[in-house]
C-alpha cells in the first residue's frame, strides 16, 4: 500500500535534486502509512468524517448506510424472500438513495413497495452491475486496487428485536460517554454510520478512562518528519560532496 504523505515527500525530495534510496522510500512509506492510520482512527476526527457517496446520475446517488439505514433494510428484508436477490437489492438500493429519516415506515409494507417500485423505474437505464458496484463502494469502501484502506466491514444488525439491537449499538457511547460531552439521543446516534459511532465510542472511552491519553497522531507525525529531516540532511550532504568532488 502506498502512503500519499510519503509519496508527496519523495516527490519533493526529487524535485530538489535529491535521490532517496530504496531503503529511504520504504522507511518513509511505512511511517507515512502509520501516520495516516493513526489520523484516520483518531477519535477527534469523528465529527470531520464524511460518509461515502456514489453518484451514478444527476438524480440518483447512494450514501454510506447509517445505523438507521441498517435497521430499516434488515426489517424489510425479513418480510421478503431471502432468495429473491433482485427484490433484496432493490430494497437496499432504494434505502441508500435517501436519508434514513426520509424512508417510509418499515411496518407499512404497501407504501414501501410503492416507493421501491418508483425508484426502480427511475433506475431503468442502469445495469444491475453498476448499482451493485456503487452499493459496494458505499457499504464496504474503495477497491483494494485503489490503494486505499477499506473501513470496517458492513454487517447486518444482530438479534430479532430491532429496538434492543439499536440500544446495544448505542450503549457503548451512552455508557462510556458523559451527557454533557455528547448530549446524544438514540435518534441522533441512528443518523451516524458505524465508523462515526465507533469513533465516538473511542472518544467517550478516552474521556472517561484515560486521564492523559497519549496523542498517537502527534507521535506518528513526529516520527515521520524526524525521519524525513534525517534523510533530507543526509542526501543534501551527499549531493554537496559529489558537487565538490
């Protein structure tokens, strides 16, 4: 996997007439990946995280599922034949094409069918493969060939009682967190994706259990730039020695 941070630094070194060795490149790439990983999982990034969106036309786009989406989709799927892949796909595509708050009542299956059928009519110009690819992007993440790290895998809610399941998902934040810190209700948490919810849970745990939490992002950033400075200094001296040679 390639670190974009390291790639930018290497290109800058080369632009300055310096020639990093293979070992230099490997070291910078490893430290760059570590920095990017720590920055990505840092709890402080939770509010800055933007859910993925896959736009397949001017009028149709899919969004990364929130907890509310997952609950709604699973509830509808229990009412249809699990072997009916076409219907299951249509339900998922319809749900992810709009905000979870705008979905029809899952208990009103007649209204759901009307809405899903209307959505399918709007998608008549798209192939099933196009829709599946777009949904896989928003639910799973970028393809590994894109040199990006896929986030936590999507999974269906557990158990049979959706209210209980929703409570279990949220309790990590509500039990570890302080009301003054989050002020979040179950309705608020339903609008979050799993990645956002997991980040908030980590933040809540840190605030409640660790008096002076280590700043892993700053540590990783310091290691990276200390190594970059060391490489630049060495390469500059070697360049000057060759010039004076």
